[in-house]
């Protein structure tokens, strides 16, 4: 059996003395535990910090998504580059349409619906549908206004399609381009201004026009009062989407500049609605020439239409 002294706890010498006595001994190095960096430790201490940053738009992922058009890896002349702009499913499009028709007070449309995946699919087809809806409804409205008049002969006005397409697509692209350039310029002057990418602004403007599609169909009703009431109602809905989206982007700027920017956005939006209603639906009534009916005695009788 082992001696009693061998079972007692013994104090060992320093590692240097032991290695000097027995150089062939095997040593094992036990490292100190790795310290957690302070920045990681602070995140562990604050589990809700990341979620708050995401809601406030200060996290890194939000900054990278801010310039959505620059995060594409494919060259711009390839089909793959533009395919990513249409990479959206039906549920996302319907959700964004619903958000534009029923805006939530105090909610930013970009941050709530667009920023995760801005697209051009919805804005393109909304504008195309609106073009044909306005052109067809304008022709039908003109037909119903003059229906029953013996001197009226219906002639479809196909030029309204090209005029509506030029107006709608110019508004949906040129106004966002000017607004994006203005926000970038003001962002260089005032650092606190929130900036949107050009794709996000186009997306907001495109979806905000959806409410005018059912409105244009209802504009067929041959009552001017009803048409203007529908126009004001649609303008308030779509305009509120634009205000709640772009006011947070300019509210930290000079007060006069911020108010003037939002007022200009609403003014251009109102001009589009009023112009479409006045040109395509409230056109002045044509004065048709009176038909000439030959009489039996060889003379001609001119009938006057009322």
C-alpha cells in the first residue's frame, strides 16, 4: 500500500524549478479565458438595442439598403441587374397597394413596406393600368355626355392614350428624380436629414397612384360634382402617403424649406389629378354643325340642334 505521506496534499515548486530538475517533463499550458470585447459585452447587456436601431433606421443594414440601387452586383447593362428590380411576389405588391390606399397615421410608407425590397414591378403596372383606365374612361365619359344627340357621332380618341402615358410616366419618373436630387443636396447641407434612394422614391410615387385607378372608372359618371368630390377624396389619400413619407426626411431641415418642399410635393400631385380630370373628362362640349336637310321643293332647310 502507499504510504500515508503519499496521500497528503503537497505543495509543488514553481514551474521553472521543476523544469530545471526534470527537463524532459511534459508541460501543459492553460490559457486565460478570452475577454469579451466591450462593444460585444454592451450588446449582450442591451438585447433590445438592435431592434431599436432597426426601427430608428440607424443600423448598418439599414444604411446599406438606403442606396438600394448601388447594392446590385451585376453590371447595369445586363438583364440580371434589372431583373432584381422586379423580384417581388404578389403578396408584397398587394400589401403595398393596401398600404397606399389605407395609409396608417404616423407610419412611414418606405420603412414599413418598401425598404426591405424596393421594386419597379408594382409602379410600372400601376402606371400602365392608370394610363389605359384614364384613356378608356375619358372616351366613355365623352360618349355618355353626348348620348342621345342626333348630331353626335362617336369617334374613339386614341391620342388620349399617348397623352395619358406621357403625362403619367413623366410624373412618376421625373418628379421622383428631382426630389431625390433635392434630398441629396440638402443631405450634404444638413447631416440629420434622412435620405431615400431613387428607387424607393419611385416606388412610393408609383404605389400612391393606385387610388386613381378606381377613381378614373368612377369619373365616367356624368356629374361634375361627383367627379370633383372623388378627385378630392383620392388626392387626400394619396397625398397623405407622400406627406407621411417625405416629411420625416425634411423636418430637421430649415422650417421654411421643409414646409415648402412638402407643399411642392402636394401641389404637383394635385396638378396631376386636376389636369387629368379637366382634360380627359371635363372637356368643353363640342358645337356640332347643324345638318342640312333638302326640302321637297328644291330648297334647303337648316335645322338647329338644341
